[in-house]
C-alpha cells in the first residue's frame, strides 16, 4: 500500500448541512417507513403531470394538516400524496 492510495477522494455526493430538528424529523419519517424528498428531487421524480383535486375536510383536519405542513416544511399536497402512498402500500395484494 502506497501513500497515494491514502489520498482523500472527492465525496460522491454533496452533503447538505441539516439542523438537529431536521435530522430528527427525517429520522421520524424513516422510522415510519416514509422518505423525505427535497423539492428538487420531487421535480425529477414526478414523471406524471399533477391534476387538481377538490375535497372537503373538517376544521380539525385542516388545522392538523396546516400544523404538520408548518412543522415539517412539506407542502400540504405533498403530505397528502405521502399519506396516500403509505396507505396504498398497506393494502392486501389482491386489491
């Protein structure tokens, strides 16, 4: 082994500095089987166009959705899509 093999190589991906709270939120999502995706990644991952949808929520549900959006920094529509994906993944295989 030569000293040239010990050279520090460039990192394969740029690491974004995160706060402790962001790290904890990410760990909580990971523990629930969810994945946090950045806005830039969302644009790359969304291969189908979005359609507008209208639905009715009660005041309590709206307040909960608003609070969750503010606390996580994730858009309300994205939170709903995450929830739908999570629920769909728990359906039996024959549905």
